[in-house]
């Protein structure tokens, strides 16, 4: 097995995935860049400063695609898969009553089933690498259900639950499981306009006085999560405040959610 540690990142064509690829490449890791955006993956590769990497077009809903991508990546990495970063996701904002079934189905398929696919198929690859880690991207919307983000929030609660469950289930296999819980991140995902709205998610978030956290901060949290013991790692001021409020002021948080909608 190669001495160079290896991380496979979904959603690596932009945002958190790209920043994490750069962070781990800077530490000498081999990077697996996976996404459906070919141009985005090439853009990420161009930022890695010559670090060893490979590009894998992958729709996380495609189970055969998962198996083929991980086979190809581990062939190039000398059999190693130290970290599988289940990061790909899509946003869906707006009232549930106004959401299309197409949007709901896509969000569940990518944000939940895509993560389940990666975990189940990735298990055998991770098990072959001592000290490996499954890292999942959840959300601050998995701390307390967010009005105006009902479907998205539901998928991220599921990712959080999966992370907690597999932390116990995979312990005997020597696989560590960790989850990132970021607030609103300054990525292209928040430039979309929710169904039934004339404002982008970015405009709504900043208009409400909420902070945007940089993808680089999330990448630093990913590095810390992979090397630390904390199961769920909140990232950014909004996530930290929600974590505190959900534990110590649930009644006030409930009232706030009734008055606002992202």
C-alpha cells in the first residue's frame, strides 16, 4: 500500500469540495476529484499545485458509478482510501407547499441517497485502509429544522443520523465516522432562487443579518474533523449559535423559527 494518504471528495468541482481538495493537497495527500461538473473539476485540479490527483465524473445517485469511481481511484492510490468525503449536495429553499415534486425528489436523491450510496459502497474500500474515515457534510439545518428549508433540512438531519449511527456501527471495523455541520457557506449553491420567491438564498440570508462562512473555513474544519475525536463539528457562527440555542433555549429557537423563513 502506498505511503501517500488519499481522500476522495464528492462535490469537488466548487465550493467546500474544492477548498477541501486544496487543503488536503497542501498537506501532501492524493486527491480524488469527483463531481458531475467537468469544467469545475478541471478548475479544482488546476488549483492543486501539482499534487497527485485524479478526476472522476460521478453522479452520486449512480451506484454503479460509485463503484467504478472508487475502483479507479484506489487503483491509482495504491489501494488507499484514507478519507471518503461525502460532500455533494443540492439546495432547495422556499415553502414546502410551493416546492415541486421534481425539486423534492432531486434533493432527497442527492443529499440523502447519494450519501447512503457513498457510505455503503465505500465501506469495503475504507475497511482496507487502517485508520480510515468517512466524513459527511450535514448542515446547521440538521441542528434544528429550518423554516423555508424543510426538505433540505430533513435530508441533512438524516445525514446527521447516519453519521451518528455509523460511528457506532463501523467502530469495530476500525473506520472513524465524522460529520461537518456548517452554517451558511459562501458558495454558488446559495445563489439560486427558491421556488415561489424572487430573492436568492444569498439575498435572504444576508438580508436577515446572518453570516456567511468561507469554504476555506469548512476545509480547515474538515482537516480537524478527520484528525480529531469530535463526532459532529459545527462550522461558522450561525452553526455554533444554533447548537447552543437548541440545547439551552429550545423554546426561544422555536419561536424564532415561527417568525422567520429562510
